[in-house]
C-alpha cells in the first residue's frame, strides 16, 4: 500500500507542530487541520497540506471528510490534538461563565468525538497499523484549577476506554496521550518565574516536557508499539508522580 496518510487536528498548535514535523520527517503525507493557519517550518514540504477546520463544527468536519475521501480515499492515523482551556475558568469554577463551559466541553471533548465518528470509515480503509490518538492532559488526573477543561480531558480517557474493543475489531488501535505542562519558549521568556515557581517543583526530571517529547511518543505508539491499545500514556517529566 502507498505511504501513510496522517490527519492531525489542531495541527498548527504548539505541540501539534512538532507532531507534524515528526511524521513529515518519516516521509508520509500529513494533513494539518486547524482553525487558524500559523507559520509552519514544514509548510513547503510536498507532503504537507493545511486544511482550515473548526473541530466543533460537524458540517466542517464532514466537508473535510469529503475532501480527504476524494483526494486520498483513506487515512492511516488520526491524531486528534485540538483543544485549549477557556480564560474564565483559570481561577476555578466560580469564575467560569456558562458560555465558556459549553465552549470548553465542545472543543475539548465533543470535537474529538465528532471527528472520530465521522472519519471512522476512512480510518478503516487504512492498512493494518491504523491508529486513533486522542490528546488529553494531566489535567484529567490532577487539579490545576481548570475544572471544565479537566472534565473534558478526563472524558477523552473514558471515551477511549469505551471504544477500544469496538475499534480493535476493525484493526484500529486507540490510545490517549496526556502531556504535562509544555510551556513555549515565549512562555518561558515572558513569564518564566511563574512556570518555575508554580510547576517546575512538581517535576521528577530536570525540565518541562517539550513538544518533541510528545511527538516522539505518538510516533512510537503508531509505528512501533503495535500491541499497545486502550492506554492513557502520560508524558509529563514526572509531574504527576
């Protein structure tokens, strides 16, 4: 069969850009779907394609499905990475608006379920090492004062557990990857004291998890860890230990 085709939602985000780069380096086709296109060092790669997508819109996901079906006929790996907390919940549930509660659940949980359901048929048509990777967070496992975001990310783990055997019958492995705190270089430069004071003391290792750490883990799961399914793989430098 032809080379792998990888669909990555939230593909222009901090972590997802490293995931895109990792798969392109292996010579496969990568479709990065995101609401806003950002400068990608891989943008000129012949195997790279950007598609504008709001993962909370069923209509837009269905349009993307038709595009991928007509152009490629299948996908090998679906990596669902779109997501972010809402500003009003940063201080806890009391400050979270009902509007942001709904937005957070839709973006961080429902959108992952939408795209999984809609793209299932194209994923089934891939080869024998087909994968669904859902990006959760250690917020699903430990309190960081983001109650709605945490609830949505915990929901992804429950969703994964519920579909593992169903998808296994279709030869699709399903796993969750839960990153720890992954500050950008800009975050460290502009607010390094905050990250060092609030989060670094939690780490078992010397430094924060980096985007490439997440990308390497995901690539390993999809291409080398062929007996692993139904797992929540935590990549957090020991932050939750």
